């Protein structure tokens, strides 16, 4: 079995963080509750270093509403404390988005 790529690890970590935010009531209504990424998820992303920047950036460019995906991508990018992430963060906050 091959090792997962950085992109695979970011996707899996993001999916886990987002899944905790979704629930369904007994009558089938889907609810979203903000639950921040766990320390373990932040550590997982941090362990990837600058390699995580590009896969995380795709969540900032996404036009698909994934609940808290953009917010979590920002959280993970800032947690990296890597100057290389600045470009992705500047795009996220650009006024012409």
C-alpha cells in the first residue's frame, strides 16, 4: 500500500474537521454547528509544513459552499506560521474575490 500524498492528508483532515460540524435531526434537518479543528488536526497539518499550503489554498479558491471549509483552511494556514502561506492568505482577503 502506498503512502498518502500531502493532498490526501489535507483532504482527510479537512473532511474529519467538517464532519464534526454536521448533524442531522430526527426529522432529517441538516444542521451546522461550529466546532473548531482539533489540536490533533492542527498538528497533522503542521507536520506537513509548507507542502500543505497548496492543498489548503484550494479550499480558499473553492466556489462550492462546504460550510466552514474556508474558515478551517484559514485556521490551518495561519497555524503553519509559514511566510510562504502569506500569498494564499492575501488572496483569501482580497476585495475582488
